[in-house]
């Protein structure tokens, strides 16, 4: 088959082309740069420039074949280069399931120049996705993506096939497949994403499964149909400067699933374990996360081990929580199952104008043992502003109670607490420790609630109501304790415009004789009120 000169490089690399000629007849060095299909890079690899394989990058011409031909030239040590431009990919259901599919090649880099973009224009007629943007599959290591931008030309009509960047490895140090497992033993390690962007993908923005030694720095994801950035069964990861806008599911998810035996689901390419392991999204360090909008949680942690998440700002989450830390047993009715996270630290969490602030949710549903109820979670510096539901809620929806939660300090501001909820709540908990809890609300309501919660401690409870009583409001309690035991060391309760009937603290006791409480299970130490209240704590029989 004959090829026009401009398209020769689509069928034959320059390296092979020059090998057909004697040295004396080789093309002169002064050829235009755009014709140099192969250029050497430090370390002995080549620069594979997609334009030298026929790509135009004008956002109109179909560059599918040129991109795939360029990718086919990649070998270890090479750089796949996209100069500035829009590279339109229209091929539906391409081989390898992606516009760029790299399998089993280590030490490669995908570099996009400033202004370069992979424009995915291959949705099906019904608006469903037909491929991923970029796929990396093991065995491979030391693969870097720099300044990569993947955008779907049209917003998908439904959640469907098509992650912006998908990395599939294997949750094992070797290629040996553990007994009882399915799936290929193809480890992936040392993957770096720097200053990348994904927009309008039919599924997740970026997803990594069974990958170790990860660096994500400067990623932005927008208008995805599923999660923005998702990790499953990974280890040793660093995430910095990550932002997500209007994702169809969680903005950031670190999730490892539960199953009675370790397994790999080939259809979803996900891993499940019977307990926390060294691959349960273990040893992650996440900092500087910003999530705006979205249909689920801003940040979700489930089945996570020994990890830190810090400097998180979430606003405008319409459903779910700014930060969700949850578990779910097989009998809980949840679609996916995961054990309780342990060794996790949250530091510097800000949630604004969302459905819920921080939600710790255990769903053990009567399971034996504590795999689904005993967390190890320390939270420092939570600030929640204007959430519609609970600002901070720690709960178990069934026995056994959730335990292992320490909340060092929490500030809730400018919240109009909705009926039947509160600002900060404990429901069916055990040994929850709270440091300083400060709540400012526009109108009187139950700011703090403990229900069926045993042996909690609160060092300092501060509640301020800024508005006057409304209508027939009688001045209900700021704090309510029922079916609970624990200690409030000190409380400072302020309502400058409180009615004389104001009842600051209400304890429902189970220790009653003849309808008279004898020994309330909740101990309240020093209580100061503004205006002063002679008896700020009222004990009633439950």
C-alpha cells in the first residue's frame, strides 16, 4: 500500500525508515521538526510525537489512527508527546478499551505540552461511553503522566464505560496469583500523575486499582459521571493539590471492599479482602483537597488502613457528606461492603453549604466481632458551615455500636438546625471522645445530641444562639442526652435573648424510682449560661 509522504510515519517509524537507506543517503538533519518521528531523550529512549504519525490536533480532524500508531511505537524509556492542540479521538470500542492503552511497558512517560488535549468524541448514539481515555495495565512500573488533559467532547447521557485515566495492577508484590484468586498477576508500581486534568468522563476521572507507590500532584477533575479520583486496594500513595468540581459520585474515594475471602472481580476489576491488609489503601498521605458540588460525598474513606487526609475543603455537596467514613457488613443492605477504617487521621476539614458535614457511619447489622464497628479514627480541626442535615454525626445503624472515634476540636457556625436533627450527634456509639465542640446557630434547637451512646466524653461544649425566640418557642434544650452514659467536663451556653422558660441541658435517665430520677448516667461538670440560669441541667425519667 502506498502512503502520501506526509503520512509515511503512520505506517513506518523514522527509526525503521532510515534503516532502509545507506548512511550516505540518509535524510539531512535539516528536515522540519514535525517530520522527526523519533527523537532521543535522556536515558536512551525516544520521543514519540503524535504529530509525526499524522495527528493534526485541530479539534476537527479524526486523530484516532495517528494516536494509536504512535502508541504502538512505545517501548521502555520512551516519551509519548502531544504538542499543543486538540487531538480528536472518535473510534468507538477501540482495542485495549482506550484511546491510549499501555500494557506491560515500564519506564515510559506521557507528556502533554501546554494547551494539548485529548478530545474524546466517541460516545455511542445513546450518549454512553465506549472507551477510556488512557489505560495502564501491568506488569509495569515507573510510568509518568505530565500535564495530561482528557476531555469528552460531549457530556455523556449516563454513567457508562469511560474513565479519564484507568490504572489496573495487582494487589501483590509478585506476579504469582494467590490461591483462590482470579485475575492476572500483573503488578503496577511507581505511577506519577502531575498537573493532569479530566473533564466530562462517562465514569471516573482517575481510578487506580491494585497499584503501589503512587504520586498524584495537581490533578483537576470536572463533570464526571462517577467519582473524581478513586483508589481501590492500593498502597503507599501521595495526593497533593487535588480538586474536583461537580462529580457524579464521590469527589475523592479511598475504598477497599470486603468479601469473606480475598478476591479479584474481573468484571469491575476491583479487589476485596476479609480484613484490613497492606493493600487496603494503606499508607496514603493526602493533602490540599478541594471539592465543589457533586452528587455524593466530597471525600469518602471505607476500608482504609494507616492513612492521613489533611487540608480538605468541600462546598456545595448536594447529597451525602463533605467527608464520609463508613463501613458496611454483608447483611447491611448496602450495595458494597467494607470493614471499618483504622489508623486514619483527618486534620483540617472544612465543609460549607452541603447536605452533611462529617459523617462516621457504621453498618455492622449484628455482625459478630468488631470488623465493621471498631474504627481507629482521629479528627482534628473540623469546621462546618451551613449544612442542611447534621454538621457532625457519629452513628451505628445497628448493634454493635460504633467505637474508636476521637474528635479533638469541632466548630459549627451559622447553622439553622433542621427539625429532627442537630448540629453534632452521637447515635449508638461507645467510648467516643470529643475535645472542644463549639456550635453557633441562628435559632434555638438541639445543638448536641447523644442517643444510646455509652461512655462518651466531652471536654468543652460551647453553644451560642444568636437570634430571638420564634413564635411559640419555649426555649428548648441546647443539649439532650437519652439512653446514654458519659461525661461533659464543662459547658458554656449562651442565648442572650432566651425566654425565662429556657432549658439549657436535658438528661433522660433510666435510673428512676417512682418516676423520680435517682442517679443520671450522664455527668455534667461546670455549666455557665448567659443569661444566668439557676438550674441549667434538668433530669427527667425516660
